[in-house]
């Protein structure tokens, strides 16, 4: 497996796992789900870190598709190289850092990390089209 695909898989697993802190916040704040929760979809109260956990998960899901599409396109086009591996690895570590910083509520750093993640997407795209 190429480095690009390895980090795509790691990013997929990270993205798929980011719902866990949100559920922990729900259960520790409101207790386990009851039958009534399934009938009434109104949001239950959450601490701020729980709300941030939900947003971090949603943000990860929203940004995963373009990254995944580009890594797969690079792979299918036979253009995987050390540069695309660097961008894929960078994207994974930046997304992990983004999730941690988002959960901790650290302002400005989150935006910087998000922007650097976008730079990794642009770098991958550039390697694909050049």
C-alpha cells in the first residue's frame, strides 16, 4: 500500500471515530438514550466541549471527501510520489491536531491548522494536474 493510501485510510478511521467524544458528552451530561429520545429529536443540553466535539466531527466529515477523492485520483493516475505522500501525511496529522484543538476550544490555532489542511489538499491537487 502506498503512503498516500495508508494516510487516506488513517484519515478515514480518524474521521469515522470523531463521533465518540460527542457521544461521551451526551451520555455523561444526559444519561443513556431512552425510547423518548428516538421520538423527540430535539437537541439535549450539552457542555460547550460536547458542542465543539460535534462540530469537530461534522467538520472532519465535510472536509474528508475532497481529500479522499484527490488521493484516489492520484493513485489511479499513477502519480503517487514523495510529494503526494508528504501532503497525505500532513493532512492526516493536521486533521488530528485540528480535532484536538477544536475540542479544547483554542481559538485562532484551529483556523491556522484548518488552513494548512487546505494547503495539503491544494498541494495534492497540484501534483495530480501537473
